[in-house]
């Protein structure tokens, strides 16, 4: 079956709607992508990888945590408090949908 540009135009709003507004920001998207590859990462490691300030990174992590996308475990390593972040099932599912929608949009742009 040959698809027309009209068919693609009808599907375009659905592709846009599938994008997760919480993952629109590059830092929040990066956090989730990194956590999809690693079991957990510390605040300090995120800071190294993203180059964000403490305040900015903390705000992004808090938004993801408040949405149920991240889980945080606080513990002491030596005598220093350390926050460990992991991707919650809800966050993993949201990331998969978001990346799928981005892939669809990119495919439409190339098609």
C-alpha cells in the first residue's frame, strides 16, 4: 500500500502528542537515557556527565522524581551523604514512548 502525504499529515498530531513534555528538556532526557543504560548513578556522576550546576541538576532530578520517573536512595559513602538515582518502571515506559515518537518524527522528516 502506498501512503500519501495526506496520510502522514493525519498521523503527525498523534506523533507530537506521544512526546512527553517532561522529557522535552535535554537534561531530563539525558538523565533518563543514562539511567536506561546504568542501574543507578549518583548526583556527582550526573553532574560530571551533564555539566549542570548543583541547583539546575537538582531541579531536573526533583521534577523527574516527583513525576515518579526516578527513584532515589540516600546513603553515606564513608562519611559523605550520597544520593543514588535509578529509573523507575514508569520512567522507563515514558522514555520508550518518547523515544519511539521521536523516531517516528525523524522517519517522517526523512521520508
